[in-house]
């Protein structure tokens, strides 16, 4: 098993960050503008990137402190069986987001790609909360020339 | 043991990327402007960030394909026993860099911070090779408010 881990500090309240993680509107500000299905525990969120994209089932939501999703469906294949979590903690003048994309079957080129891309999207989340404008797909920062 | 992994595609030759990984001048364009000691296998590179910073011993250098460093010295403590590698492969119109910072004793908040920060610096490497100007420390992209 292999995990991706990231941590950013966002100048905003835990409530502001939490909101950006649990609603279609919030998620659309930083990951992809084509987000639907977000709701309470058990809801399935569909993230689309110009056609395809992953589904995640909401597993746990603790207001202002934790959001946990389990990958659902079969796209991308390497994400099957993986889980994503966002843990929020208060720091001085910021809320820390500890992000994990856990339980990959094996390390791979694609996992490296996703790890870098998650960093880019977490900085987009940071920017969205701090300035009101993130860089969600299709305006995301490119990390290669595919 | 836990590993950080990233992958970026850089519009440049493997030779251009390799040069940015093996000389003080090259490393200064994307990680920190205060870099010294880079040389052949066995040399110890000192990376400084406004005072302190890590040392790495060059373990392996295969022209245009692989650079491997072993952490040396005692700063930061969590990096002791870890290794960094850059594997270069040719893609269409780009050189892929598969980056690993391997053999952390355990996952931690600090490892999350470093993972995100490595992504930022790899995008700085990408920018340096593609445009001639990266964002090395002290002009690096902030990921928190410390």
C-alpha cells in the first residue's frame, strides 16, 4: 500500500475551508467546475474533467474538522479501493489542511502524477478560500504537456 | 517506511533537465539560490534556506537519466536516512521527471508539508528549464503562513 500526503496552511477559518469541501459550489471553486452530487454522508460526488472523472462516496463529515471519501465506481482504475481525507486543524492565523489519498495498491508513474496534481489543486483550494478565486479544471495549472 | 513521489513533464531535453540537477548553478535556478558543493558522485551539496538547510551526498549520476542523493548531516532530523532521486525519461515533446523522497521513518504533518513543497519546487524546476526563470528560495511559492 502507498499513500499520497500533503499539507497546506490556509488564511481562513476552519468553517470556510470545510464549506469548500462539502458542497458542489465549494468543490467547484478549486477542483473541477463540473462537480455534482455532493451532500451528506452516503452521497456520491461526481467530479468530471471534460468528460470522465472519478466518483467518491462521502464516508465521514465532522463539521470544521474532517471530510473523508471512499473512491466509488471504476475510474480511474488505479484509484479503486483508495480513500481521500481532509483533516482540518487550527494554526496561528491559518487553518491547516492535512490531505491524504491513501491505500494505492502500488507506487507508479501515475501515482507520482496524481501527487503533484493534488498539490496543485490544494494550492487552488488555498487560493479559493483566501481570495475567492481558485484554479479549478479547466483553468488548472498544467504539470506536463499531455 | 513512507515515500513522497511526484512526476512532472518538462518541455526540454533530458540534457537540459539533467544540467539543472548536477551543478550549483542549475540547482540554484529552482530549489534555493544558496546552493554549494555540487559535483560528481561523493560530493556533498549544501542547500541553505536563510541559514540552515539540508546536505545531500551525491550517490549516483547517470547522464541524462538518473540523479540520486542520500541525506547527509542531521538537518532536518526527519530527513535522516532518507534518499532523493530524479529519474528522467523521454516523452513526446517533453522529459518526464519522476521524483522520489524515500524511506521516511513515518508519515507526519512535516512529511505532508515537504510533499507539497517538493511539488512547488518541481514546478519551479519545470519553469526554470522551460523559461529560464524558476522560483527558487527566497522567491518560492508559499504553501502556508509560517
